[in-house]
C-alpha cells in the first residue's frame, strides 16, 4: 500500500460518520395554558384574556448527530393541544413540523402549520373538534432540560402560538407552560457501554441517584 493510499484510509477512518449518526427521541409535555386575543378565533364567545386550562403535547424527533456535539439541530412532528376557559371552554389543536436548535441543556424551537382545529363547549372535552379552513399557525418555544439518565431527561418549556385566519391573527398568542419528559430511543451503543459510544443525549453528564452511581 502506497503512502497516499494509507493517508486516504487514515482520513476516512478519522472522519467517517458514526454508526449512530442520527438519534431519535419521543417527548411529551403537560402543563397549563391560556389565550390572549382569542375573540376572532372563538367568535362570538371569545375572550381577550381567558382563564387557565390544560396544555398537552407529544412529539417524535430526530437529531442530526450522535449526541456528542454541543450544538445540535433537531427536527420532528409535534401535535399540541391547548385549552382555556372563561364563559366557555376553548380548545386549540395544531400539528406542527418542528425545527429545534439545542445548545447543551437549552433549546429554542419553532414551527408552522396549516393543520389547525378548534372547539368551543360548556366544558372541556374532545368531541366536536372542527378543522379551521385557510388557517396558518406558528409557534415559538424555549426550554431547559435536566438530564436524569442517558435515555431520559426532564424539562421545562414555554410556548407561544399564533393563528392567522381570514386576515386576522387570533389567538395572539396561546401560551403554554409545561413540564416535559424526553425519552431517547436506545438503539445501538450508549454512553454507559464499554465501547464508549455517545449516549445520544448531549445534555447528559453522569448518572444521578437513584438511577446509578455518579461517575
């Protein structure tokens, strides 16, 4: 083998992508929500400032790295269910394609979707949810994570959603404050394996009681 061939082989080994170059996780969140400027969206009973209701979301994400990078891009799909109450119970449901930028334990995210539903009723429920035609919903999110194990992290997140329909933006915004749970899908070697592969979670920095010993 010539010198040039050996050098090319060495470079290919050094810079070859990891077998776990893409990481996946499922994330769910639950908390409280309220709406501002919802009169047009929930007409004729909408309120400029509602009381509090339930917020819930569930998403499936992929990370374009093996978890070792300090800055990562995440992409996923995340339906969000937000309710609030005043004279009636109001519901906003939207399914977002999401892009996230995560820097260690902090992240910012955003998404936009035409798939929007709403509901108005005397009490909260899942019946009679109707699609909103010609609507466009956008949202922004900031969050912080607390790593528990290589495969599981807790977090806190705040989200603002805006819906534009018929030339009017309403709600503006719907605000969610939620506690989140992130479950990394343990495919391949993890940070605790003897092979020394990445955990798939760049926010993880050692085991925490009662899940194991600090290392």
